[in-house]
């Protein structure tokens, strides 16, 4: 798929990107190359290929799920400005 400079101009406008007039040719060429690569990837037959979580099919080493620190929540909440039912209360910042 090939993009022309008018299409890139529309994309830049929709994305609210400031692009200099001299750069539209470069952006059109680069975006066309990216879309061509995506088309090439989509043309590969992946029927029957099982998705993998890791390219080497390796499993993650897990550590034992054990408590390694003492519970200090009460000590931390004693110095907090405002606490209710074990939760820190903070001022509203979004209206």
C-alpha cells in the first residue's frame, strides 16, 4: 500500500501533528514502507501455528511466595495526614 502526501497530510491533521511542508514526502515514503512490511507479515501462512508467550518457549523462574517483611501498615498510617478504614485519604485533584 502506497501513501501519497495528501493522505499523510490528512493523517497528520487528524493526529494533530505539526509536520513541515518539506517532510511530507519523507513521511509518505516511510509510512508506505511500514505498511508494505505489515502486508508482507500478513501474507505469511500462520494456520496451525501455536501462539507462544516467549520466542524461546522458556518459562519464568519464580521465587517462593513467602512473606519477607514484617507488617508495618499501622506504623506508616500513624504518620499519615488522613486515614480511614486502613486506606490513605488524599485530596481530590481532578474535578
